[in-house]
C-alpha cells in the first residue's frame, strides 16, 4: 500500500514538474519529444539534488565519508537496504529529517522511473515494429501478406 501511495505521489510530482515547465514558458515552441526530454532532465536533476543533499546531511550528522553517504542514500532510496551502513544518531530531530528525506527520495526516484517509462514504451514499440517488418519481408516475400490470395 505504501509503495502504491508513493507511485501516486510520483505521478503527481511529474505532473507538477510539467505544470511548472509550462508556467515558466520552458515548453513554448518545443515539440512534444523535446518537452519530454526536458522534463526528464529536470526530474533527474531533482532526484540527484535530493540524493546529494541527503548525502551531505548524513556526512555531517554521522561523520561518514561523502562516498559512503551517497552509497547509503542510493541503497535506501532504491529500497535495497543491505544493512552494512546504518545511522547511529538517536536524536528525534535526526529521525524526523531522515524519514522526510527517505520519503522525498522515494518519490523523486519514482518520478524518474515514471518519466523513463514513456521512453521504454517507445523503445519496445520501435523494436516490435522492426521485428514485424523483418519478419514480413523474410517470411512473406516482401509485400505479400499471409492472408493475401494470388
């Protein structure tokens, strides 16, 4: 249920990014494909900003190296959670900020995945049409269709 809620929030975040792009005039005069690419770049930048900011926070609070913090953040946001690193700070403020960052990270990563879903669908469609074309040319002698009668 929690992951379903995060997926809904990711969709809303993607819609918010589209709305902000329109309000700022970033999509004016661009084709749909260019607008999609711009949205994907902004979404990826947003996710990267969340990851790097949370990593900086962990570096400061846990006295970890920045690379360990980035590693922990990525593992946490992708819900892998190996358990080799874990925060040891026991402050309530830290835990509240930590949970907020985790939720924001999950939403931002979900938004990136949602933005890439369109590209993946287009790739599958292109592959499918290429295979269909190759099969028709190889199996049916070019212009002939399987149900055509000579």
